[in-house]
C-alpha cells in the first residue's frame, strides 16, 4: 500500500517528519503523495522538488481524500482548523502537545479514529522517539498505515493515557532541547579552557555523539560506563564531583517535572 498523506503544518515538527519520510530508503514504496497544507508556500518550498510533495493553502483544494491526515500545528489553532477536515474519512494523527483525546472527540465526528503521536525532531534523521495513543483499538489496516508512516523513524512505543503522553512530552518530546542545552554548556566549558568557539563546539558535539552511540550500542548501564572512565582521585572524578555538588540529577528531575506540569496545564 502506498499512502496518500496530508501534512497540516510544516514548521519545526512538520518539516522534521516530512524530511524523515522523504529520506527513508524505501520512501517511494511507502508514500504515493504527501500534500502539505500550510498558509505559506515558502514553508514547503524546500520539499517541492520531490514530485510526490505538493503544497495547498487549504484542504478544500486537495485532489483526493487522504489516507492519513497528520496535524502538526500549534495546539491553540486546532479548534479552528480541525472542523475544516471533518468531511474526510481519514485516519487522524495529531502531534500537538497538551490536547487530550477528548478534545478531538468534541470537534470531530465520533466515527473518526484519532491517534495522538508525540514525536521529537530527530525523526528527521530516523533517530526519533515516537509515542502513540489511540481513541479506539486500531484495525489491522490502520495499524499498517501507522507502520508505513513511522516504522524506521525511531524508537516507537504505545501508551495508554493522555497522562502518559504528557510524561513522554516532558521526556523525549522536549528532550532534544535539554540535550542541545547541555551541548551548549559543554562547549562553553571547552571555551573557558581556551579553545576557540568552533573547536569547542566540535569537541562537545563529538563527545556527546560518541558517548550516546556507545551507550546505545552497548545497551549497558550508563552508570557502569561512567565508572569505567572514572579512576579514583583522577581527572574525571574531579569533574564529576563538581556535577554532583551542583546536583545535576535533581536539576534534571525538576526540569522534567516542570515540563510535565506545563503539559498538564495545557491539557486543562
Ligand atoms: N517542535 C517540536 O519539537 C515538537 C515536538 C513534539 C510535538 N510538537 C507539536 O507539533 C506542533 C507544531 O509545533 P512546531 O514546533 O512545529 O510549530 P511551528 O514551527 O510554529 O509550526 C507550525 C506550523 O503550522 C502552520 N500553520 C499555521 N496556521 C495554519 C493553518 N491554518 N493550517 C495549516 N498550517 C498552519 C505554520 O505555518 P506558517 O509558518 O506558514 O504560519 C507552521 O508551518 C505543536 O502542536 C507541538 O505541540 C512539536
């Protein structure tokens, strides 16, 4: 089956998904059309070289009913935008944070199957984390469509409540920003030891990259990997002592709880 996908919104998340879809090694066999519906053509212009991608200013101009409609717009716009898609008998996927399944049931006909997805931007390079929640048991056909869209885009998991989606939002949805922030801090540390900006950033990114791939591939405990590079009284121990005194663990816990609290506030 080759899918007809409508992607509503092509900002940070929409374009990460779209680039991810188009660069899958078997993309041609998965996607027949990807119709990008967004107010400004410029948001989609980088993708229009691919003949499967077309831009539309509104859903009323779509040539067919899509198999799947993926909403990647800001949550506060959904109330206004969703009714425009009422007449399509498509599987609805929304990546919006904060809006519970009950919200979609109020705005869309009851017959619609709605899937909340919580991806993160590394889906663009097929290294994302994507959590799913559905309002009903999916049919094998619908499950197949989700697989066509998201298999190989990263680590996929299903959760069973809006509350769990809020938690995933606070961990992996927002998580890339925490990691980028830590890379920035790491690079700043390297600069403070006298390296120029560009070299400091290369040292930071390469260290994060190598260590993340190492932890991922070995599937070992990060605590064990950390201990392997920490000799008693050595240089690493001196640095870790500073991080422990600053209580990095407590800080990360507080950061995630703040994001989770905010997600719950947005849910209302
Ligand atoms: N960014 C992330 O890392 C991330 C992670 C997980 C989930 N999400 C969720 O993804 C959604 C989008 O977030 P984002 O960061 O991608 O926001 P964004 O960068 O602001 O993108 C929003 C997009 O929506 C478009 N848009 C505005 N009005 C529209 C309309 N009437 N019809 C169709 N498209 C319209 C905008 O077009 P113009 O720019 O042309 O106005 C823009 O392309 C949010 O609900 C967010 O919660 C984001």
